């Protein structure tokens, strides 16, 4: 099995040390496994995509603008 070294801020390390009952290497391993599972699912979803980088950036821009516009409008509850 390979080893992986992580660098963490001193403040985080001190907090981790307050819980020696936790196997932090196991927590990190599980988090890495979950992240890789998410990436595999994303890769599967995108495998058949014909969108290029410019297409994705255009869609992303429209989505961001729509979200910003929606949240910028005063809610109907505020006027009641």
C-alpha cells in the first residue's frame, strides 16, 4: 500500500490532536474514496458529451447570471 503525506495548517493539526481516538488516516482515506467515486460518476455522465470548453463556459455564464438575477430580486415575502 502506498503512503500519502498531507500538509495541514497548525491550527487544524492541533484540533485533530484533541481527538486521538479518531483514526484520521482512515477518515482521509474515506474522503478520498468518496471524492473519486463522485469524479467517476461525473466522468460517466460527461463521456458522451459533445460540448467543448467554450460551450461549457457559455452555459456556465448563463446559469450564473440567472442565479444572480433570481437572488437579486426582492422576495415576495419581504413586501408582505
